[in-house]
């Protein structure tokens, strides 16, 4: 450890950590079943940076390279307890079977434990997710009462499960597109809106309000604006609660943020990037509604501009045709297939093409992200952090950021994440300079 840097005081991760998931669908059930399977078999939780990645400390000659989970005080997988809300799924077992991501052979040994994760009734409004007809929905009709009911759920869960701490990760459906409105301007305006049942307040905002008022850190896995709204940023800061969002970075956008920094590093130009997907799960069905797809589209489109910096490199990236399509195609279920056609150009402007055909499993890519977010958000809270956690940009398609704007390049995001952990633990950031 360096003499000139002091580690931050971080409260120990003692006791149980409750992981609350609005939306017990494909992603949430794959996370819960995956954690239970890992606990049972001791297998490696592949894809989870918090569990499997190492972090270099000091210079390379020092040879210090511990696992992240041994370097920072994270909650243990054995200490996690799961809960959630859903208007359709009765419990995590049914959710996993409906999602059809994991095989029956994998689910069978976990079935009673999964069945024990019973969905609480959701705050749901079909105006925001037209393709779902919710049945397990709270009886309260006034928004202020719905927020109170969610806060009561949170407290009941905390007590019944003897939780030392809670975190929440939004894993529910993508809501219809909306622009921020007057009701989102401030906490006061939002609270008045709750009392007046303002039509601009969506269910995800009511969950966010309930979480933050209960002191529960919240990460947003969907492209909904929820946590970007000024009232939520203000509330997170006032209540001293960490927030992070939005939209898990999996599939095609993950590929985009892997490939585009490489093209830019080599100063190769890009004329066009056409991305299309077929997807047959419930998420795909919800996104088949144009108003819900619009929310997703706006979160996917920002990536290239920030990475390629067309304002700095107008000759290379000033005129890119960027298109993103998602088609709902039920036969594929959760096994998404994505195609990218990238029109690039090199020396003397000669054109070339890159084709990517990614056959991925959406929830298999997303589940470890939810695990990492739950563990890192809990760490952030214990480290005294509040408000936007930019260091977790690594996990998001449209990272929430401060005034300087988002960083999309996955390698810069990874450096930011690891350097933040190094700083908190009193280690020097790694700069990869000649001396380091
Ligand atoms: N899987 C991925 O790779 C990925 C990547 C980025 C973002 N996401 C987002 O994560 C979310 C979950 O994805 P999924 O594949 O699990 O979808 P899913 O449709 O399987 O699950 C979503 C669940 O949310 C429930 N829900 C809807 N409204 C709700 C509400 N108001 N309260 C509580 N529950 C509600 C639905 O009933 C459904 O069971 C979606 O918003 C999706 O866009 C997923």
C-alpha cells in the first residue's frame, strides 16, 4: 500500500444482504437460479466481474493481483436473499420455467428454494406496458398509497428475512417512451404529482421513490428514464443513497462497445453501422410495441457518438448512418440473434466491411451484471457514497453520468471501475504508463 493514500472507511459486509428485484422475469430468475446453483455446486460464476476478475495492484513487478472479491469487502453469495414483485410470475421457479433459459435439469435441484422466492404484488399500469395484462397487482389505486405499500413491502422483507442491508435492481419490463415533464423537476413536484395521480408518473418511478425513501440503493436495468429524472437524482442525494443506470449492457451493444473503441484506436473511419436483432422472449414481446421500442432505441443509439467523437474526428466519424432494429420472433425465445454490418474505410478512403453475427443468450449475459450491480451498489453504500455511481458505467448501455457526460468505451469504463476500487482501498490508480 502507498504511504500517501489512505483507505476509505468502509462498513463491513456483515449479515444478510436482501436483493429486491422489481420484475421476476427472465433476467431476475436466471440471476436467482444461477446464484443458488453456484452456492450448491461451488462452480465459477462465469461473467461476473465481482466474483471472477482479478485486480492488479501497484506495478507489474510487484506481482500483486488478488481477486476483486478478496480485495474489497463484498457481501458473500451465501449471504444474499432474494425478493421481488411481478404482475405475472407467482414465484422465481415459475418465472424461470416460463423464461426457459435454464434447463429443467438445472432447475430441478433448486425447485423448492426457487419456489420460496414468492413475488409480491406489483405496482403496475398497462398504459406503460401495453403487451402485459397484469393480474398480481396491488389493490391500491392512488399513487401515493402505492408508494406507501411498496415501502411497507420493503420493510416487511427486511424484517422477515433478517436483512442487515437491502439493494434493488430494476429487472422489470421496459416502459413506454416518455420525456421528463414538470412533475419530475424536483422532489416537491414529484410528491405533489404522486398525490394528484399525475399521468406522467410511471410505475418504475413509484418503485424508485419507495426505494430511495427507504434508503435502498437502486440500479436500473431497463432503458426507462426513471433514475435520470432530476427529482430522483435530488432524492438520492438528499437521502444519501447510491443510484446507477441505465439499461444492462449485453448483446449487440456490448459488441458495439468492444469493437468501436478498437476501430477508433486504429483511426479507421466508419460510414455506417446497421444493427438488427431477432428476439422471442417476453422482453421482445414488450419491445414489439413501438412506444416501448422507442425507449430502448434511444438508449442504444447514444453509444457510437460518445465513443467515436465525431466532433473531434469529423472526417472519420462525422457522417455515420446508425440504425438499430429489434424484431419480435417467438421461435427463438431468449436466444437472441444479432447481425451487425459495419461499413468502415481506411487508407485513402478505401471501403471495407465488418460483419458480426452474435448468437447470444440474453439473460445468461444479463444475470451476472445484476449480481455485480447488487454487490457493488451495496459496497458503495457502505463506503458512504450517494447519488450517481458513474464508476459502474461498465454495466450500462446508457450510463448515468455527471456534467461531463457518459463514457461508453468499455475499456475506459473497466479502468474507471477498477481504479475506483483501488482508490477506496488506498491503492494507487493504475495508469499503464511506462513506469507502471
Ligand atoms: N436480458 C438482457 O440482456 C437485457 C439487457 C438490457 C436490458 N434488459 C431489460 O431488463 C428488463 C428485464 O428483461 P427480461 O428479459 O427479464 O424481461 P421479462 O419480460 O422476462 O421480465 C420482465 C418482468 O417484469 C414484469 N413487470 C412488468 N411491469 C412490472 C412492474 N410494474 N412491476 C413489477 N414487475 C413488472 C413482467 O411481468 C415480467 O415478468 C427489461 O426491461 C429489459 O429490456 C434486459
